[in-house]
C-alpha cells in the first residue's frame, strides 16, 4: 500500500512495538519492528540517551548537528500570571541518513580514494583513511534510531513544560498530528506521539493516532519551499550573480588554509593527491553524516586544527543564509501559509483548543524563524567576512539541528489584570528556549496575540503566497 498522490489524507497509524512499522508500510520505506526494537527503546531512559548525544565543542556540523537537549526543563504552564491554553508546534525530523543527492558523490569519492592511495607508501592518517568504504548505501534519507529517540525524548520534555496541555490521553479532538509525506517526518510524528501517549492506549499500552499527510507536490503548509514561486526563482534559483558569490568562498584564504592543513597530514609532498577545497567539503560532509548516524568518524580528525571545521561549516551556513534564511525577503515570506495557519489556530474561537503538532524540515523552520526576525545579525553573511561573523547569530547548528522546533504557545491572561487587547498572549519557544520578539507594538518573550497579528499583516501587506511570489 503506497500513499496516494493528490489531496490530503489521514493515516490511522498504530504505535505498535515497532514505532515506524506503519510509516514504513504505507510508504514502502524505512526500518521495521525488529530494527526499532534493536535500537534499545526499552533498554535505556531519555536521560541515558541524552548523555550520549553530546558532541565536542569544536564539532561544527551545521544542519547535521544532533539535537543537544541543552535547554533546562521547567513547568511553563503559567507565565507572568497567564495560563497556557493551546500549543502549535513545528518540528524538524530527527537525525537521518544522507539523501540520494549525496550518495553518488560519496561513491565517487570512495573510488577516487582507492585510486589515489592503494598500493602507495602512506602517512599514518592516509593509511587509516584508505580503508574507508561508503557506509551509506541503503536507507537514503530515512530517519535513524538516534532520530527516533530525539523525537521521543523531546515529547517527554514538552510534557514536563506543559503538563496541563500535553499530559492527557489521546483524542483526535484534543491533538492534531500532521506530517509532510516523507518517511523521516512520518516516523518523527510517530516517535513524538509515542513519547506523549506511551502506556495510555488500548493496544497493550500503544495508542493509535490520526496522522494527516499531504501529497509532496501540494503541501503549501509545510513544504511551501517546493511550491512554484517565480520571484524566488528570479532572486535565488536562477541568480547567477548569487551563485558566483557563494562559490567564491571556496577560493577564500580560510578555505585554502584548511586544504593545506589536510594536505599536510594526508600527502605533504602532493605526490598522490592534490586536496582541493571541493575535496575538503566532501570530507566534511562525510564526517558530519557519520557522526550524526554512527556517532564517530575518522574523517573528523582532519578538522581538529584550530577552527578548521568552523571554517568549512561557514560554507554551508553562507548558502543557507541566502537561500533559506535572510538573503532575500521572498525567501522567508514564503512561510506565510504556515504563519497564517498558526495565528488562525489561535484566533478561531469556534473550535476546541486543539494541540497542533506539525513535522517537517529545516527548509520549513528556517524561513519561519526569519519571518519573526530570530537569529538575525546586523550585517549579512558574505564570502569575505568569516572572521567578522565567527560569533554570528545565524549559526545554523543552533537554529535547525536535527529535531529542532518552533513551538508557539497561547496564554490566557483574562484572570490577571490584563487590558482587553492583552487577554491572550503568545510565546515562542525555539528549540525549547523562549525567544524575545521585536514587534512595533511589543518586544519580549510574551506578546499580545494582537501584536503578532499586526506584525504579520504589516510584513505581508495582506498579500497571499501567490501574490508575493508574482514577478
């Protein structure tokens, strides 16, 4: 049974012992029961898992950073005399395997590695690396065991933050789950639900849930970045000047210095292999994927010199800034369908206060963060200002690691001494951290719902997605 293309559908997904069995079944992708059981869900606690997720400070992994669970957990049901009454969460999927776009590149690299180094007298570092085989030959883009655990434990933490909202038995009226039509996001939704409803369901403790998913080609809410947008194509996709600008960082003095450092430990005489900055980027990608999936990689040892890994990470952050963040207004304005749905949820008084949980991608969360001015620097990221931007706010590893989240919480302030315009307020937690927004009519971490609505209307000028994307 495969997911049908076209309109939205609802999947009756049972959280059985495999947690991912049905997600695997409905889209013919992913691991099944025995594989998930072997991951040790019933053999460790979240505390034990979180202790294993720590990475060294020098590891700079951009979008492939494992979720670090650094934010302290406390009950946030009541803030400044206001009570939390509704929650709308947008979550990136958990840690995953490389997607199809990386696999041919890694296969070619393995072939080049063998060709360059086999049968030669090598440095100790080169001899160790020569044995490398591409481990990413199956499960392209699928969520890893680590990713399942990230989502499961994240749900437990949000239950602690909002016990009145999330510590209740499941019903479709109280909880709305929606995922993009990708294996990794479907499985993330199931893992999160397992964390919320574990041991509360009718099937030996397992709770079936309704999980809605929309065809990839028509998912304006969570995959707006895939929708046709002529203005984005003009400003970003087909912008040759921008492409040349981003590529120029590979010729920077910083990237060339990293290439020289790696050259010195692999082939100092440059007799076997000329390490280019493009080669460095591939080595970095292998390093961060292996750490994300297997927790270790010999390739990462090549980047322990000074801030070599940070320099290469900046190459990814630079592209992300311009294509998915603050580069052009149209990049982040495309998130208006999602922003509108969030605010509509909070303003629709005809519906029960339903907890809405959405599971999507880094490309969903980055524009959403930019829409509300989060992680913004005073100057843009450029190929020429790495040193100046070393302490930048727009550090992708801190914004959209695996299992990153933007959780909007509606607070009822009617029983406090609030004015009529401040009866309801909204707080945004990004990766579990309360964020301070800067709106014309309010600044801080808890602003009136009216201020959020006013800001959104001002930014979009009342335009729809189609209108904003028009050339």
